[in-house]
């Protein structure tokens, strides 16, 4: 059975990606860290699309949890193969650098950049053996442009962009593509509290994007038809920055 693993899949962009993967016919593994109720809501939406899946609780910032939970799942489910990996999990701890704590710096890097490394490394070997795979990393406008108050987040996402380009060159000959999508301002709980009216005036299409619009782009990069696209970063920002 071909599976799609989506980290941080319980809500927001991650939830929309899970639904998109279900619509593409994948068995969806919905990773979450703490909100089991939200993860189950996502699973219900996956099933509404006529597919199936399950929820899997682990913290992407913990290599021990990834090894024990995801590693054990892979060992116990030899009939299932993770063909698509979407590294979506991320956190924000915004603060100008002068007042940023070590914990705010390290926590954001451990989740976005460390999570990419440990989760991808866990599933990559099976893709290499199958000589097929799709890895899509959810980065950010912040990782391309840099945003004030987000030195930690910008650094983490920029790191994933560099890793995307490097890994794509390592595994391309084995039928595995590695790409990233870089959302701008998307209407999710992570953008609540932002001055939307002020920001919209800067965006050429004059609105925030939707999680579904990001998910459609991820779906394309995860498809068989995108096999000649790798090492790319697709901006989804309404023309704000490219």
C-alpha cells in the first residue's frame, strides 16, 4: 500500500495537504505532536475523500521519538510503503534577535530543520530501495526573503531550502525528487493576529492565500507527472516576493 506521511498534519496547511493526498488515493499517515482531537478530525476528512489512514504521534524535534515511533511503525507495517513525505511541521517563536532567548532559537531550528533531517533520514532508505519517492518540504517566504522578528524561523526555513537542493542532487538518479513550497501569507491559525488589511495592500493579488492552494501545489510536486522537477522552491505568495 502506497502511503503519504505528512508531519504536522493535524491542522492548517498540514491538514489541507493530508486531504489532498487522500484525494490522490494515498493512505495518509497524519503526524501530530499533541492535539489528538485535531488529528482525528483530519483523519475523518481523509476518509471523506474515500481514502484511509491513521494518526501517528511523535515530536519531529526528537530523533528518539522518530526512531521509536516512526521506526517501529515502518518495521510493523512492511505491507505499507511511504512513497510521499511532506515535511510540514514547524513552529514559530517570533522575537527580535536582541531579545530572543536561546530556547526560542533552538526550538524553532530543532522543529523545522532538525525535523526535516531526522524524519527524512528515517524514510529515505526505503525510497532508495524502491527507486521512487517524492519529498516535499514546506518552507516559507521568510526563508527566502527574511522577515524581521523571525531570525530563528528565517534561518530554519532557509536551512531546509539549502538541504532540499543538496538532497535532490544526491537521490535524483534513484527516482526520488526533493522539492519545496514556500507559502507567503496563508489564512491559518499561525497568521491570526497579523495586520491582514495592512499586509494585503502589499500583495499583488490583494488577499491572503488558502491552505488548499498550498496543498494543490504540494499535490502536483508529489505526483508522478512532476518527475522531472527536483531541487526547486515554488513560491506561493500572491506575487509578494519571488
